[in-house]
C-alpha cells in the first residue's frame, strides 16, 4: 500500500482534525450502519471542539490568520481554493482564474504602452 505524499485537506482541517479523527472517518465504511451515525457525529464533534479551542487561543498562535496585514492576491487565493473543488465549481473557478490572468495581461500591456 502506498502512502499519500500530500495532504489534501484545507489548512483549517489540518489544524482541527487529528489522526484519530481521520482514522474514525476512514473506518466508517467498515462499521455497521448503526455505528456509522455515532462515529460520524463523534468525529464532527471532536473537530468542532478543536475548532472552538483553536479560535479561543490568542491571535498570535493562529497561523491561518497570517494574511491579515498582507495584500491578498486573488489569483493565488483562487488557485488554492480550486484544489478543494470538483466539477462545475472547479470549472467556474477556472473561468475566474482565466479572466483574472487576461485582465493582468491587459494591464501589463497598457502599462508598457504608457511608458
């Protein structure tokens, strides 16, 4: 069995979902239906507890708020979000990305024409 080389979870999910929660989620298909509901709710409750705990800490400890004083690049944000989408949503994000790239190219060409 090969190990996954990259974590396909969002930054928030990585921060609030411990290995034991991931094991519970991975085991769901192998548990009888009566236990699936319990394990699902338990996993989500543990994630909720971890999320509440995360946001209860002083702001300096939260690495997901690192963008606060930096300029957010829409293209970079869309490319990051795209990794977590499928189907029509991913296609809409692709269209937005393409539009932003075209706008940037137009702006660059106008800047070059003005100089």
